C-alpha cells in the first residue's frame, strides 16, 4: 500500500483555506507577544517519536484480546506501518525493535527498508519477562535479579545479543525494562535482588559500544504484584549513577503510583543529568497504556514544560532525549491510535514552547503566584492546532492525518493486502 | 490420584502431640474468657468456600504466563482437584463453574462426580468479556450495555443459557461480572450504557427460577481503563435494588480503588440486606488476585468481623453469603495457593469469632475508644491456628494441608497422570 | 471600597480591539459548524456559582496558616467581597452561609445588603464537626451518628436552627457535610452509626419547609482517618433515596479516592434524578481544595459534559443544580483565587457546550470510537476564552477580572479599609 | 505525679500467673525451634523509641481539635510525660525536641530532669513551615528552597540554632522535615528549588559538629498540594548522597503515595548505607498519623523484617537507626496512644526476630516460594505478647501498661495537677 502525493494534496485542498486563516490569526497573535512561531515549527523536526515494533497489532489484557484486521505479519510490514505513520505526520521517524519478537534476520535488507521509509533505529528492547520456545531456564522467578546465576547469565547474554542486533541496525542504545519482582512477601530478598541486578546490568553496560547508552525503566507493579526490583525513579537513578556516565533513567508515564507528580521527577532527572528517555502513554488507574494525552492532557503539557525549560538550561549535560510511544491499542485501530498520540505530543510540545518563560521566571522571582499560574494557563488554553497542521503541511503531510487515514480507507487496503486474521507479534 | 486415609493418619501422627498441647492451652484460655471454642469449630462446617473451575491452572498477566505441570485438562479433572482441596481442608465443599470454559456436556455424570467428591455447585459464572470461536457478534465494545441491541440480546441469551446449565447441576445462583466499559472519553454514553445494562439484567433476572439469586459484581477498571459500567458498590446496589428481592451485590476484594474501606462497604450492604457474596483474594496495587490474606491480613479480619457481627444481627434479611476464592496462581502451585487462601480465610473467621463482641459493644456505647481498639487487637494478636487444625483433624484432614501436599508429592503424581504441558481453560 | 463603571470601561478599552477580533473569529468559526454561540452566552447567566461565606479569608492546614491582609471581619464584609467578585465576573450571584461562623444577627439588614450586591442566598451549611464555645456536648466522637442520643439531638437541633436562619434569608436548601467518622478499627459500629445518621437526617428533613431541598455530601476521609459515616456517593444516594424526594446527593470534587471517575458518578446521579449540587475545587492528592480546574482541567470539562448532556435530557427529574466553589486559599489572594476558579468553570462550561453532541451520539451509535474521541477532543482544544470575555463584557464586567483586580490594587484598598491582621471566621 | 514500685507490683500480681504460663509455653516452643528468646529480650533494651515533645497534647486537623485535659504546659512536664511512658514500657528512653515549640531555656536543668527520667535527647527538629511571632520574613512560599536568599538564610540560621540547642542537651543529630512546596503549577521552578535546597542543607550540614548526623525526611504532599521539594526517598537519597557521609534519609511511614512498598524502600536504603531513622505512625489514606500498627500491622512487621535482616548484614555501614513515633492523638489520650504504639512496635520487632531467617534464605535460594511465604506467615501468626510482657516485667514495668494507666487513673491525676484546659504547644 502506498500513499501518493496527490492523495494528500487532494485531501488538503479542502482544508487549506481554513487552516491558513487560523494559522495566520494565531501566529500573528503569538508573534506580537514575542513568540517565534517559525522557530517552533523548525524545532519540531527534532521531535521525532519512536514507534515500537510491537505496537502495530491489537493490544489486549489478561482477559483477552479483540482481533483487528490488516495488522503486520512480520518486521517488514511493521516498518512499513511506521513508515506510513511518519509519512502522515513527519513526527515518527524512528522505530524501536523488540527482541525476540522482531529479530532482524537479514539486517542489511531491514536497514534498507527502514531508510526507504525515512526511519532510523531507536533504542533496542530486550525481553526477559517471558519464556520463549526452547529457552533453557525459566524467568518465572526473575531474570537479571534471579537467585540462580545461570538464569542471570542467560538473561545477560540475551541483552548482549540484543545489543549486537542493534549494532547491525545502527541503533545506539538499549532500553532495559526489567520486569523482575515478587508476588509474595518472603519470596525475594530485596537486597540480594537489587545487588544481583546491579551486577547483571554492569555486565550488559560493559558490553555496549562506547557510543551507546543504557536506559533503565522503572515500574511499581505488573507483571509482579508485591514488589518489583526497580519500582521507582530513585532505584533506577541509583543504579544508573552507579553504572556510569552512559546509563540513564527512562520515564514511562504509566509506571507510577497514584497521584505521582511526574513532571517533578522529569525535572529532577534533568537537574541530575540522568534523563535518558520517555515512553509515552496515558492512564487513569494503573499502567493502562492508553492514547497519549487522552486522560491527563494537562499533565503531559506540564511534563513538556519541564523538558523544554530544563533542556534549554541543560547544566546537567543530559543527552538528547529518546522519545517513544508505548501504548496498547485494545479498541482503536493501532495506526490511528498512534497518530492521535503523536497529535497530543505535538500539541503539548507546542503549548510548552509558547509559555512566556521569561515572564514566568520573573513572576517566580517576584513571588507572584497568581501571575505565574496565569502564564502557564494562558499557554495551555491556547488552541495551537494550526501550528501542528502547518508543520505537517510544510512536510507534505495531510492537515488531519486521522481523517486522511479514514477517508482513504487505508486500513481496508491493509486488510486486503494482509488479511483479516493474521497474527502480529507483540503484547 | 487418591489420598488414602492412612496417608493422612501417618502425616498427622508426627504433629498431633504438639497440636493437642497447643489446642488445649488455647481453648482453655479462651473458654475461661467466655469464648465457646466448640461452637466455633461447629460453625466452621458452614464456612464452605467455593473454588472456581478456572482457578486450577496457571494464572498469568498480559505479559505472559509461566507453565505449571499437571493442571487439569477438563472439567472432570477440575472437579477432582477441588475435591482434593476439600478433602485436605474440609472447607472447599463447593465448585463454581464458568461458561463457556467449563460447559457440563454430560450433566448427570458431572453431578455424580461432584457428589463423589462431596461438592455442591455454587454460583454459575457467565462470560461476555471475550469473543469465543464462532461467536456472531463481538463484545469488543460491550455486551449487556452495548449500543447495539443484537449484541445485548446475544449476551442476554448467553446468561440465560448459563442459568439453564446451572439448573441441571443444582446451582441456585448466577454471578454476573460485567466487564463492559470504555477506554476513551466520549466512547460511551454513561447514562445509556447504565440503562441498557439495567434492562439486560432485568431480562436475565426474569429468566431465573424462583429459588435463584443474582449476584452483581462491580469493578472500577480492567479490562477497560477509562470507565466500567458497574464501577462501584453504589452502582451494583442501585441496580440490585431496582431489579428486585433476589438481586444482590457481590464484593470482590480486588475490585476497589486505592485505600477503600472495604469492611465498611460490607457492613453497609448487610445493613441494607443486599450482600450476596464474596470473591476472596488480596492485592497491593490493583486487581492483583494474590493469595487471600497474604498482603492485608488485618483487613481480611476486619471484614470477617463485619460479616460475623452483621449476620448475627441480620435485620436486613441477607441470605447466606456465597463465598468464593477468586485468585490468580501465577507463581505458586494452584492447589497449594488455594489451600493457603483457605487457611487465611479460616484463621480470619476464627479470629473474628473470638472478638469479645459484648465488651466491644459496651466500650463503644461508653465511648471508650481505647478499650474498643484493645478488644479488636486482642483477637487479632491471638494465635488461633490450633483451632483451625483441630477443625481439620476432626474431619479427617491433615493438620497442615500445605505440608501434606508437598511431602506426599501430590503434584508429581498429577503430572504423571496428566502430563507437564496440558492446557487448562480459564484465565 | 467600590468599583466604578468607568474604571472597568477604562480597563476594557485597552483590550477590547483584540477581544473583538478573537471573539468574531471564533464565533464565526463555531457558528459555521452549527454551534449557537449566542445561546451559550445567554445560558451563562443561569450558571451562577455560590461563594461560601467562609472562603474569603486565608485558608490553612493543620500545620498552620499564613496571614493575608484585608480579609473580611464580619458577614457584611463577606457579602461585599462576594458582591465584588460577582461584579467582576457576573458569575457569582449567590452566597452560601455557614452557621455558626456567619450567623445573620439582623436578617433584614443582611438580606438588604445581599440584594444591593445582586446576591441570592444559596444552600445553608451546618457545622457539627467542631465544638463551639459553650457547647454542652462534644462532637469529638460524632454528631448525627453519635452513640449518645443527647449528642445526636444537639446536632439535629443545630441543623434545624440553620434551616430557620435560612428561612429568614430566603435560602431554599440545607447542605449537610457530616464529618462524623472513626480513627480506629473497633471505635465505631458502622451499622449503628449509619442507622443513627439516617434517623437524625430524617428528623432534619422533616423540619424543612416543603420547598426546601436537602443536599448530602460524602467524603472518604478527613477529619477522621479510618472511616467516615458517609464515605461515598453510594452511601449518600442510599440515604437520600430513603429520605425522600427532596433529598439529593452533593458532589464535592475533592471528596473521592484516588483515580475515581467522577464524571461517571455525576452521570449516574443524573440518571437517577438524585444530583443536588456541586462543590468545586481541584486536587492532586487528597481533599487539597485547590483552585478549580488548576490540576485536572480535562476532568472538569468531562464533568461539565455530563452535566450539560444529562440535564438536557433530564428524564430523572433533577432540580436545577446548586453550584458552589469550596476551595481553600492558602497562598493566593482569596478573591483572585475565586475569580480564577470562576474562569475555569466558565471555560469548562463553554467547552462542554460546543461539543457537537449530535455527531457524538451518532459516532457512539455507529461504534466509531475514533470519531467520538476526536469530537470530545476538538471541543477541549478550542480556545474559548473570548466567549467568556464576551459574556463578561456584555454584563459590564472587565475583560480580565484577575488583571483588573490587581491593576487597580483592590486588595490594597481593602487592607486600608479593614487592616492587615483582622480575623476572618472560617477554616 | 509519681508511679510507685508497689503500684506496679500490685498490678502485676493479678496477671503474673497467666503471664508466666503463657511465656513459658511460648518460649519453650520457640526455643525448641532454635529461636533464642533470651537474646531477643536482651536486644529489646536497644530498641528505644524516641517520643517527640510535640506529641503529648491533643492533635487535630485543619477542621479543629478536641481538647484533652491534663496535657503538659511546658517542656518540663513534657519530659515527665515521656518519663512516665518510659517507666511503664522501658521502650521510650529518648525524647526528641522541636524548636521553637520547646526551647530549652535552662539546658542544665532540662538535662538533669531528663536524666532523672532516664531519658536521652534524640534528634533535634527544626521548624520552617510556620511563621513565628516576630519573625522577619515569611515562609509562606518556602524556606530552605525559597527564591529569596534572605528567607533561605533565615531558615538556615534557624537550623543552625537548633543544632546549637541540641549540643547543649547532648543530642547528636538534626532531623529536617522540609515542608517547602507549591500549590500551583508554575508557582515554583522545580530545578531552582532543589538546587537552593541543596545549598541550604550544605550550609546546615557544615555547621554540625563532627559526631552529628543529618536526617532528611521526604513527603509527597501536605502542607503543599501540588509539589513538595523533597517528595520521595529518591530525592532525599540524592540530597543525602551529595551532602556527605553523615547525611541520611529518614522514613516517615505516613509520607508515601498510595500502595507504596515501604519495606522495599527500607531495604534499598540499608543496602546503600543511607537509612538514618524512622518516624512511626500508621495511615489508611494520607499522612493520617494514627497509632502505629493500628491499620497495617503486617506492613509494620515486614518493615521490621527488613530492618532486622538488613542491619544483621550491614554491609552498607548504616549507623544505628534513630526511631521515633510521630503520630497525632486526635481522639485517644496521648499517653495511652503512645503506649499502644510502643506495644505495636515491640510486637512487630519480636515477630521479625522469630522469623526462621536461615530457612527463609534457603527457601529463597531453592526457589521455594511456598515455603518462603509459610515461614514469613508463621512468625506473623505467632502470638508473641508474652515476650513483650516478660521484657517489661524484667524491667519493673507493668505487664499491661495501658490497663495500668487507666486502672490507676493516671490521667485524672494529671488533670488535677495541670488543669483541664491548659495549652500544649505542638501541632
């Protein structure tokens, strides 16, 4: 399936007049307030969000999964799906592979296909939370933290292999989501598990080429329900600090206890030079993995505010942040859901960019809480969709990617190509 | 596999002296305080906890499942597993079937087998949260609450069929866990969904024989993550009240928001005459479905306190409560895990029975908060395990069912019988 | 202190050109989509939010309070503050009194003063959570739920007196926030406490004139920390249903457990015809009582969506909803903070009104989840501030009430009038 | 008021026979399993829990406070209350002062009085969360983290002064609970606030004598409700690590988000050699400050398990842990409430000591989850009250301190001495 330039042009034709009016109205208003709209649009090219290879199929829960037709049956088709998303948004220029779900059997071909789709390979992802067909030792009671050194070694070797795969593709980083944990008080000795984990990570860290980075996720629960080995940013930070300069913390928005102030964690990690990456999604109750920004859009905006202000004043020396969407598409079409997530990210980024940061800083220093909150709110209330559209337009993308996808019945075409009941590896 | 009487006798022989010493020491102490230990032991025969047919295999999460060998491959084997658990505890004299996972193809034979195992059929459970092979319409966007009346009718018909199956087995109740909900603001009109649900339940209610009861579960989230149609006891209560006298609320301990005072909900439902049943499990974060009493044993004790005091003074006219264990056995052997849950339930019940309720009532009326809390705590601190053992002993069960199961390597026998990789239907 | 018409005119002069441009741009866009902007502006006159008499002073926590100067020293000054807020927003045309903090010693005079300030008297609020100077019996262990019937009677009598005060002022409702609860397991018998509460409320209900309504709040914790007598909407609903047609549930946004889907509760109460009123505020952790919409603006919008759609289709027969702001002004100037809250409420209301509800309904019926979420999001992303400004402008209010208050140094004037350290009754 | 030896002897006489029977029964059972009961009793002398000087009066909430008679009117009386508690439990041999509520005007006299009561001075506590009479600059918008360097200096100076007071009394540590935070997004720049805090703490750290330690608390919310400067253990740990070897994290059990696994945090801090101290209390919802062990006794036991196992194997080099009770006595008599808390702590400690740690370790290494959980549960189910009583008895304390206090009407005597309405400084 291919999207032709003229399809997009045709689609945009109907919307362009309204769009231009809105964009001009807004940009003139913002420019008059000292906001440089053009620089925002320019900088958006840098905001490329990786799509994980396991997110193109139907997601599910332990209670089941509802089929979605036309989803990709192999890595090649996954790359094409990401390529399509990028083509429609110019914001998804990266793909993040999960091993063993998406082993690049023929790396040269895979690299070429990615290039064709204007995609780079973002962080590699390892999997030591499932037992694979033919695997010698089980991860039921842990992997990198396991009491048995043979199990640990097996998990370490897997991670090293993932790095090796990544090297062939041009990836420069490994994300470790260590799902290890315990379900029952007494099952695990926390201190031993943490110590084992540190040593295992050390071995993996040392296997990385010198230009690679290690991102360490944290998560308070699931798939284990009494404890996890790396439950919070503090533990990830402690491990990353002990490992070395190229180890960082990765923040997944769904991996926090109720009521956590996530934007403050982001700020602290930036202060300490240890923010490595993000997994975007949204949630109301647990790790719900919903469309980014669909439940707590204000929180997403405040997080981007910390990113923008913090990286502008990057005294801690953080590397460029690795962004990825990590959501589960249980109900909506995966491609559409990902586009909606990209829309949310784009809008939150733009809103955080139009914050009058100089006035905000002055208000804070003058202890003017009322003014400070008015400045933040002013940016959030502003309708910045025309800036996102303009960015897309300038890069040849449709002004409304969701409607374009649906109007052109792209999923039907994919179903025709791939069938209605093919299997997509992933969660 | 069969457990012989002499196996149990042999096992108990080593433990009996210590047991008797402890039991006599405790019962003499309690009797001297006016606690009638014998009546507690007698009443424990009434405390029969149903085991669900879907709990005998390995549980899992959306991230996977780790195999456990020797689990039952059909309903007959499931009944035998429950029979074994009952044989070892004399507390699991009921089995609760889930349709379509455990359709009783030959009811007469199934009833006979259950009888052989001293089991009765507790509440029937319907399933409209998964699409089954060959199902006409999908439950992806709901079942009893669906916007499409054909989907609703299909789900209603399924529930009616489950009632019919139950009639053949001698069950007297239907439990509806309605998983319907939404993931995205706007997806569902809450008022319409609630109204549709009421009408669907009404149709099911009317299909029940006159001596049947309907139990309505509630759950705040999972498998949907923005809303569920029956999120809390208030909604279940509202529906049950509107349906009629034989509709009740069912409390699953894992189906509450963080920090909920569950014991108070139990008390309120008893006050209103609308407490139908319990699904026991334990959790730290979400619906973790862990071993009963393994995380919050004090809460379990306080819940039993409400049950015991409330049902003693049953002005609301609640029917006998339907108890079931609803846990997920992701790590531990399912049979052992269920025995541990039964142990917890037994101990909590006994502790709640030795509360000096007359003195507690006096202390409350005299506004003596210190004394009231001391009375509650006194019961909880007491080690009542010897009373549970004595109950088991008198019914020919082992003094320590977990150790008995492990020492006699019963799981190995089951693996020999059934194989290591057989499939068990359920979650 | 008085705000003159020409002050407002002067202030608006600078902003009017921009405002008109924005308003015209937006309303033309909305009108072209079938949104009747004029009818929204008209209906906003009905959206009058009561200001509680205890919210005009500095709020605090158990750890202390930081003084704010110029706050009102008596009921008369409180009325003037509310009058000022109403004058600046045309959205606060009601005041809600708390007894005994604001006993109207001379009702005729108070009524006249309110009228002068264009204010009506909203629900009366009773207080049985504190011991007042000279009070015979203590509420330490409860009031309407107390084990001692004399304490209950004292609390009942207080509520009756509050109704009597309200009658003199023209109020038509009583809000009962029953703070009763317990701190220690065993302290209270839940069933007795609930039953006592019902009987006490019944006596109060029967004292109300026939055109009065009773609003029953719920709250899961604070000032008691193990249980509260009316912890959730289910309990309030159960009590209100049992009491009669003129008893309703009141929703305070801060009175929920973590992650509660409040908009669904609102919808269910509307379905059942039992939604009485709202106490608006916002919170991140507990009953934080922050500025309305300052933490979870999207939730506020979704709540208004339920209100607007639900009351449009009011089959349950709910009375007009009683709205009040119930926040605590610990840091910001109370008047400014209240204006910010009114802004948030106004914007959320307007956004909920521009939802394309017909298309939303169609999308739901066609099971088009993507479109449904796009419709909701479209309304939320729209910058509707110019509609709020236009409403204010047409009623002679400043286009930006916060800036007007600050630019004209109204607080300084109040400090000059009232002093810097005067005491304001309330929390 | 003085408690005479013969009062205690008389009291114990009635209980001694039963006690001895129970103690002998239990210790013989435990000894036969290899538990050295005598060494537990010996080690309990080391488990001295500090009582804070601000905990002897009635606690309250922002909604009010209910008076309790006979509470101490000055520091001398507070010391006597703690002395009494220690006399009745032999577990409260320390007092922790709060400045400025309890400034030791005459240190020599205060030291002598403490000695007379067998008390040592534990950590000193500073207060920069309230504005004191005559204070130059306000802490409304922060203290050690404030944007204004003069406010920071004032707060630093206060802490230094608290250290100086402590030196005069023989204290060896300072606990900083930094309440600073923000209520409104935008109010505070998180990175600046953290950086200011670090520099302020550095200045305080450098003022401490070389044998002093600094304990840094963390708390997610209250008295600020959007952010706090040190919200979690990770931030405290980061600060303590950066400050130096004598800075540690202090864990207050009430200062966590819902569902936090606190025992794991304790374990991680011990691993890292950074656990300084504990503030004990219990809670169900927020920082409820209830009687220790009254809501989650199992959690308390699991925490003590981590302490006992972790400090036995103290490779991180943690100093002896500073224990304190930090609860609020809103309903119960403060002295009785504190005794109940000490009882809970004692029982949890004893239970954690009788865990068969060798078998537990073996079970963990053999991946026997069932056995591991049985071992933990066995210790928790054991009724160890007779060991606590025996410890008390050997030190001349009553066998039941709560009943002794009440039976001898000690509060009445204190009321006679001090009056019914005297004011006690503190929260």
